[in-house]
C-alpha cells in the first residue's frame, strides 16, 4: 500500500509482523523484541467526536481527550474504571461490580474523608477515622507535645496539645512555685504547689504555732503565734 503522508510504499498491516528491516504503518513503530508493529498509546491524546481517533481500546470523552475504554468486570484484569477485579485489594473484598466497598480504610477518597491510606491504623499520616491529623483527635501527631482527645484544659494536656503542669505531677511549671508530688503540708511545698508562708492556712512547725489563714487579731492566732 502507498503511504501518502510520507510518499513511501509499504506492505505493512496494522499491528502486523516486523523486524529491523521492515516497515510499519506511519503511526506505528516496530517492537523488535516482540516482532510486532505497535501504535503509541492514545490515552491522554486530544480527540474529536464520540470515540473518534482513539482506536479500539480507548474512548473520546466529553473533554475531548482519549481515555481507556471501560474494562470487563470479572475477567481478572484491572481495567478502567475498576477498583479491583475478583481479587481483594488492601484486604478489602472486591464487589460484584468490581468496586471496593465505600468507607474508611478502602484506600479510596470517599465522600466525607480527608484521607484514606487503606487501613484503620492510628499514628500514621492518615488516622483510623480517615480525617487528617489535628489537635484533639487523641493521637500524638507530629508537632504535638500531647493529645488526650478531650476539652479539659487543666489536666496536663492543654487544648492546644501542649503539656501543662498539674499540681502533684512533680513537674514545676507556671504558676507553680514547687511540686513535690505529695500530700504533706508541713514540708517546704504545700499541696497547692506553693512555698509555705504565714497565712496560707497550713501550720509549719516549729516556725509556726498556728495558721488560721486570716488576719483576725482577736481569734487567738496572730502572725502564726498563739495569743
């Protein structure tokens, strides 16, 4: 046959046999190892009309671009637009329509999900709930000092996921003056995590004889001395 485009004649047929010395059609190249003429993949190539200029294995979509033709569900091959074909994927069973079940953990970004890495395991880039890591999700994510998953701002982990001191945890932090972690109010650190002083309501023997925590000079305890 005569190839009008380049003015040469060839006896080639579409996807026919070839070797280093034989010609393929103008839009084909010879796969020497396989000995067969092959056309370049049309996927992603501009096209016109329904199915026009895309070949037998592709379709012209509404955007005017060649896309893979729908596969045959159940033939054991993973073809567009299948998620799977008979075999499970990421531990998820393959449905009769060759689609994976909708839901967190199927490896697909379904409606309402911000991520889905194909499992239901925490402490990864995508938590088990398929929501992106954030302060308050109960996971110690990068950049967080803690995350207890609650809204209590005074329990050792703040609502901004920063460690905050709690009196009695033996960690001194503002506004604490001390923290010895015990319930002894006669030592040098009270259970309020304050240094003892006259008027704090705690008797510090032998320095103090009393401490009623008030300024009443008529009640028998003045300046932490009995009167």
